[in-house]
């Protein structure tokens, strides 16, 4: 594979800016805070930057991955199979965490509703 970044096709301006600072390869991963510093974003724009990072892959099909591993912590552009696997592992771990959280949430709220009806027992 080459060390070229993907072409920013028809991306909105801020998506181009964010994509433009992302490094190629997992070993060069940078955090959201580092991205914000590089593009001059204010702290109250963190959620928007996070949304853009997600949209780059989900909407605009850019090969942007992230990892929370200590070794490769942050965002990066996928360059090879190992980068892909690192990003994939991160997504699977988050998916499992969300499923566990959803199940626990439903269990915690179950006493509020009559089974099967969704109606509040207190009414």
C-alpha cells in the first residue's frame, strides 16, 4: 500500500480540515485533543469534532479508524491490514460495551413498567 491519504472528494469544509490533519497508520495515531489543537478548535467544539470523525467513515466512507489501546491511542487513516484490524477490534469492543450497557439499563428500569405493556406501574 502507499502512504497517501484518501482524497477528500465531496466533503464539507470542516470534514476536509479534520481529515487533513489525520496521520496515516496506527503508529501515528492522534487523540481528539491533539486534532482539536491542530485545527484550532475550541473546547466547546469537542462533540462536533467527534461527530465529524465518525461521519468521515460512516457517511463519507473514508478509511478513518480509532483505537483506545495504549500502544495506538487515537485516530488514524488505515494504511494496511494491521491498521484495519486495530480499528476493527476497537469497534467490536465498543459494540460489546454498548450491548452490555443497554442490557443493564433495561434491567435497571424494568421495575418501572408492567411486564409486556410498557405502562408505568405507578399510574
